C-alpha cells in the first residue's frame, strides 16, 4: 500500500504538531510555510496539563521538560501588589497531575521542528489554492523556484488567524474581529526567582511567567482602539504599568525596547459549522482563533494535532470517516473554550466599572484556591486518545 501523504499548510506550533502527529502514524508529511525561514515569532507560553499531555503523546516529554520551567503558581494580585487569590502548587499537582510549564515559544517550536525529517519542511512556500473532494486533494503554491503543485490524501490548514484556507473553503465565515484589547509581550533575561502571576487593574492586566534558564516572559494588555502603535512601545507600557507593584518596574527596566512585541487581540467570533471540508481539516487559530485569557490558544492547537493524528492512524483508507470523527471530537470542545476565554477577558482584563471591580475583588478573596482550581478542570484535565 502506498504511503499516505499529508500537506500541512503553516509551520507554526500547531502545524508542526500536526505534522509530527501524522509522521508518527506513518504518514509522509510536507509542511509548507510561507515565511522565508521556519521560526516562531513571539515570547513565552504557559503550558497547562492538557497541553503537556498532548506533547507527551507526541513523544516530546523529555525534551520539553529539560528546556522549560516548572511554574510555582502565584495567583492574582491588584496593581498595589495585594494578593486577591493564591494558587497552591501541591494542590495543582494533586488535582491535575502536573504543574504548568513556562517555555519560550521559540524553544517549543525548535523541539517540534527537530522531531521532524528536515526534508519535510519547506519555507518560502505561499499556498495559493487547494482543491479537495472525497478522493484526493491538490495544493497549488508558489515556492522559491516558482509555481508548484502537490497531490495529497490530506491537507491540514494550520495557517493561523488570517487563514487563507478558511477564507477559501468557508467564504461565508466573517474574518476574525477585534476583541477590544491590545497586548505587549517580551521575553527577557531576569534571573531573580518570580512566581507566575497576573495583576489586574481597571481595564488592564500584567502577567509574568518564568520560562527557564534565567529567562522570564511578561505580557501587558489594556483596552484600546484597534490599530494603535507607539514610536516606543516599551515607553507606552511604562506609561501605563510603570507605577504598578514590584517587580513590574524592574521587569520593564530590564527589557530592551527592541524585543517588545505589540499585537491587537482578535478572535473568530463566528463559529465554523465544521472544521472539515472534503480532505481538508483546519486546526488551531485557523479553526478557532480565541482570545488569550485562558492561556489555551497553543494548547488547543496541540490537542487538535494529537486528535487528528489518532483519527488518521489508519492512513488514507476511510479518511472521510476519520475526519468526521476529528471534527466531532474537537469542534465542541474548542468552541466552548473560545467562548469561555472571551467571557474571562470581559470579567478579567477588560473590566473597568468601579462597582464591578470591587465585587470581583471581594469574590476573589472569598473563593478558596481549591475551588478556583476545580473550576479550571473542565478545560485542562484532558486526556489524549488511546492507541
């Protein structure tokens, strides 16, 4: 029997995870990345229990854990530094089986990339059109040497927030919309021990996550009109967050201006009726772009990849049924998490009404940490498919 062939459009974390999941199920994979080099743009990630189990299923547990930082959960503070809610690391391990891990996005991307055959990775490859029916798929793209065509049994759309495949195959689905917040991010050298924590202020949030080897990832978000930019983005962060509690001023002082990234936050407000069309399956942001308020964007993409690999373990035979099973498993979960993440932002970072802020503060102080952890279980206590 011929080796089944999958073309993965997009070489980010979701795309490489899908390629690896299929490769480990004896698929030949071709990854097409439009950027001239295969690398991850961004700062850090906090990987929760579900993402860690998915990466374990891909055989990356050892490499990941030796290149990441086991988080000591801190909790939530107000901008003066007063704790509103504390997380207990031992209780997290007891309830979820593991602590979370902080890791640089580039590190995770490298681990995934190195687990794949180098010959499967193609950069400078701009996909222009995909044709798909029940029997086969054809991918037309423009590479460094001109137009090319690939024939595949399966095409995986992992081309992100502004997915060309989603726009082509689901043309009635509106483009992602602005969620109301803009965010800054940076990964910096900062050897002092700091717990993972979030600080909330009126319509604003600052988070910090150690990511190992003396490095730390921070992010800041606030309500703002879309499309804003500053000549000095670090100065813009200092203007709003520079008087918040320690160690926020020290983190900003240790940040080189050129490493600060700013992005408006968008999400796919109109849910897709299916993640599958013919022999094309979408995953990650292409399928369910969500706000970052639950920290699940990358985790859900990796879950998608593992489930897709398991569903397609039988190769090209019976693929329509396999893709239907993938859609049935992934769409309800990911769309529920996307809705919950949007709500979490509205009642978290985006909240600005003084009375609502006071009520939130009182509620956070009253709710035991064990209850807060249990409320996360539905989202993060996920297990990969067996077999």
